[in-house]
């Protein structure tokens, strides 16, 4: 019996180095987006800028959500069909919530 086949190749058991660069990049991107949200919250307090402030919050929240899902749930490394199967229902749910908010608001205004 050949004993060399029974021994494992130790090169395949090497633990890869931690990818700290990607972790720090994720940290900085999320920190910058969150900092912008705080700056907008404290500097854009006038009632005239309410719609712009809400739009900025929504935009940054969507960007952060997609980045978090892509990085931490590893969705950006998946096949495109899986990404679209998650993204399309999410878009419809967001559309449904917005539509219900507008419809609910119009019912309150008509009475």
C-alpha cells in the first residue's frame, strides 16, 4: 500500500489571510453614508427642505441597504438570476408601501 496517498497535502489546508481591506472599505463606505445622513438631519431643518431631506435619507438608506445585502449576505457574488429574484419582489413591496401611503393619505384628506 502506498503511504503517500494516505497523507494529506498540507498546502490545501492553509488558512487564507483575512481580507481586512474589504472589511475596512465596507466600514468607511457605511460610515460616510451615515455621516452624510446625520449632517443632513442637523443642517437641513427648515420646513422648505423637508422633501429634499426625506429624498436624501431614502436614497442613502437604499444605497446602504443594497451595500449591506451585497457585502454581508454575499449577494453580489451570486448569479444574476438570484440577485434579480431578490431585487424584483423588493421593488414591488416598496412600490406597494408607497402606493398604500398615498392612498391612505388621500382617504384622510377627502373626509
